C-alpha cells in the first residue's frame, strides 16, 4: 500500500527555494533513509510532510488523503504519524522528566483547556520504555540522560500513540556505537514485524547503504527515491561525500529483499 505520495513538490522558506522538485512514492512497510549534504533541505522536507511547512506547489498524499494542496492538514492523518525532531530543539532548561517527554507525544495541542490522557497511559509509557531499554530513567530529567538515552526517549515519544508512519530527524546523532545499533535494530523490527514505515534522516552513509530498503537522496533542490539495490546511482551520489563521512559503500544492502 502507498503510504506517502509526493508529486511535483516545491518548498520555499523565507523567500528561498529549498526544494525545487520532488516526486516520489513510498509503500509500507519500508525503512527509508533520507540522506544529503548539510543544508540540502532534509529537515524542511520532513516538516513539509508532517504539515509544519506549507509547500509553494505540489501535492502530498498520506495513504488516500491529500494533506497538501491548499487544504488544512487533516487531524485523522496526523494521528497516523509519529515525529521525532532533532534533539537540539529540546529546551534543556525546562525541568521535564523522560516520562513527561514521552507522554507529550500523545498531546496534540498543549493550549487546550483540558487535556485528557488515556487511562492506561502509565502502561503505555512503561511498555515503550521497556522495549527501548529506558524504563530505568523515566524519573530522571532529560538533561541528566546520556546521548543514547535521550534519543531513545525522543523515539519513545514518537511511538507513544502507535503511529503507522515514523518520521525521525537524525535519531542517531551523538550516540555511542552500541546505542546506534540498538536503535537501528529496533527500527528494523518495527518495519519487519509490525509493518510500520520509517523515514530516517542521517549523515551516516553506512546506514543508508546497509540498513535501508530505500534511500531518499536530497540535493540541489531535488529529492529522488532509490531502491537500495540501485548501487550504481547511489554510489555516484555518495562518493561526493568526504572520505571521513563514508565508512563503507558496499555493493548491495544485505537487508533489502
């Protein structure tokens, strides 16, 4: 089933064109790694997909619903998407515990006069925290956690409402190698066992080539989707990266069917 269909998308921010043309289709379940140089528009593209940035032109469909074509982003579609922002957008001065941050993922509008949480919210938080191995830090403040723990808490926040689509902006940044592999294995299991679709932004070429089903390359205003088996095309792009930024470029992804 098609979960995201983007047609002739153009996005501008502050009068500057960030995405000049993007047309691609993503089917579920799949793990899509979004990669490209700094400033290429990866984060802007993700924010456009979830309705935080309005495109200048083009159409976005989430499942069978048009979410961008001059119309307001539908609430029933927002409930299907879990979003994990970059960690540096978190206000470290706010005294929020890991548990409180996870719970915030289920709240759409904090300005509402009365917020009603599910009766089983404690069970939901504990379940997702245990799956990610952060159940022992739920009572700690966010700024007390390690980099890997912080990223896992933010990932739990994106998952708390059990979305069908996960959109993750650099979930692997500033984490140790063990946490990096644990997060990737967790995401791969979500795709393979639960049928979810994951879009993951990273600068790690090894992740793009070894863990993805598809690679979404963002560069020079364009966003192009490749199967990770299309090695020749992906190689030519990735070899533009400095040697230090590409650990290995194998001939084929072992995880792509």
